[in-house]
C-alpha cells in the first residue's frame, strides 16, 4: 500500500530528545522550546511565538485572548476542520459559516461583509492546503468593522501572501505540527502573536492563568493566579523533536514541492486538467507543497477514483465535511446554502504526498489516475 501520509524523520529527533532529558528540564519552556521560538521569530518575523500542544490549543488561546463571550459571532468557512470552530464554540460564540471560493476551498471574501452584524467579533480565514486567502481584503474588512482576524494557518508553514509569511498578517495565527503536516512533532502547534498588546496575556493564559513566565524571568518575586488559562504549553521533549524538523525545513520543503510539481505537470501534460480541476494558486499566494488535491465532478466520480486507487494499493482520501451540515450543527444553521463548501465535501480528493514518496511510487499513482479517466 502507498499510504496517504508517512511521517518523515530527519535522524536527530531521538538524539535531541535524549539531550532534553539530560538537561534535567523536560517540562514546558525548556531549551528546545526556546530554540524553536527563536527560529520561528527570526525566520518568519512573527512578533512573538508560543509553542502549544496542538493547533487546536493555539486557536483556543486566541479565542480567550480576544475575549470571546456568549453571544459573540465569529465568521469561519464551513469547509474546515472542527478545531477551527470548536475553539470559539467552547467560549459560547455563535459560528457564522461562510462559503468557499468557486476556484479553491478558501473562504469567499466577497461574502464576508454580508455576514457581519453588530455581534460579530472576529474573522477566521483558513489557508487551505497552505494557499493564502486574500488577506488584504480580509484585513480591510476587519479594520472597517473593528474586528479581529485570527489566521488558521495549520497547513501553511513556510507559505506566503504577497511576500508576507502566513500567520504574520492577522492579529493572531495558529499553526499545526501534527504528523500529517510539513514539519511535525507528532502532535503540536504554535500561536503567533502579531498584535503586541496580546503578548503578555498570552504567556499567562498558556501557563494556566498564572504569571509563572514573568517569575522565571525575575520580573516578579512570586507567581500566582492572575487570569483564566489552561496548560497549553508542550513538553520540551515535543519541542526537541520539532527542532530536529525545523533544522531541515528547507530540505523537506524542496522535496515536497518537487512531488507537488511532478503531480501537477504530469496531470496537465496528460490533459487531465480538462476533465478534473487541479489546484488553483492565486497570483498573490505561494505553494508550500503541503497538499496535492484533485476536484472531481462530484461524489460518484470521486468515490470511483478512490476505489480504483485502493484496488492498486494506493490510498488517496477525501477531506472535510461541511461543518454547517454536521450532526452537531445542522439543526442550528439558519443561513443560506453554501454550495461551494458542499461541492468540495463531495468532490475533492487528496493524493499521497510525503517526503519519502519515491518517484516510482508517484509514477504508479499518476499512471493509475490518468488511466482511470482516459477509460
């Protein structure tokens, strides 16, 4: 079986974990956590970063930071993972679901302003497949209506909008280092803090609502409970694993983009882009090689493609189910039909893409898909 994903190990993960253990501090904010923070702040120019145990935790921290309360409304695309909305639902917010673009699964920016009410507090764009949403338009809308913007950049490490790293444009951003992402720590995430007014409180929320970080910097003589919070910081063992990955970021990215480009060139050379839709990347966005997907005509054609591939020991997968039609939310949703989100739910299929995918394995995948549609 050619799997959908296979985690890549650089070779230094276990060595760094052993060094973290030998340091005598394996709880949060040890030496490898600091190394990771320094790397991301220096490489991408984020105002401040804090590693978290997951992207879900980073989003939950963001919801607390902007003081989401019961009755607040948050605009989020329906075609996304449940963590994006759960972070705000847990604080009592009402989710206002937006449709996707026709050309790609990102939020349809032209629909956002029509969803804003006096109760709207934030917009949460999701950079699907690491491809940027139209952030200038989103930030202009947010400024006009005095709203927060939280970038769900779970899939978007090392991806850019008009030269700006994704996750650095909104007030806050959230990244994932889950084992399916470009760089990984098994589970893991990161909050980026681009509005400096959130920096101090973010440390407190991450440390169970205490000013423990200030205490260890010598800024206070004792620490105590000063705000709401939870245990959002990861063990330094997780950070040690992640640091081995980020040392090899360029190497990993180069290979993933080679695989992505090979898919794209092969399908287009075979004329498959006249039958299916291949990924669309706007001029303002870059491709970080996170995901290669095809958009079929609909559910029947997609299922046939998946079944045909599985018969050849290839494991492609579909992706999100529209959240406004999920069992939890379907009775609560009172908005208009979200036709593009529903279409991607039925039609989109993701192909295997991971660092160690060989050219010969990829050839099997490409040949199988081309032959399926030629027949």
